[in-house]
């Protein structure tokens, strides 16, 4: 199922890029760079399984757990 999601999102990003790029032809390079950057960031975030990723508290606990054991 994950591979289907990756393929579908990649195709959608390509379609969006193909439809919007001609509209950006008259705009400065800065606007084009912003469009590409935002599109890439959205594509990468769509590939992550954000609801099932551990939160920052899990990272902090894993980082400081050995220190807590030495202090006890």
C-alpha cells in the first residue's frame, strides 16, 4: 500500500508541476524557486507516515534515559 501512495503522490506532483509551470514563465526566478521548494517539501511530507511517527517526547526520553539511570 505504501508503494501505491508513493507512486500516486509522485504522479500528482508531476501533473501539478506540468500545469503550473507555464503560468510561472513570466515571473522572477525567486517565485519559481519558492514554487519548487514548496512543492518538494509537500511531496516529502506526503511520503512520511506522520500520524504514526513518535513525537518529540519519545526522542527526549531516549536521549536522556541513560543520564537518568546514572543519576539514580
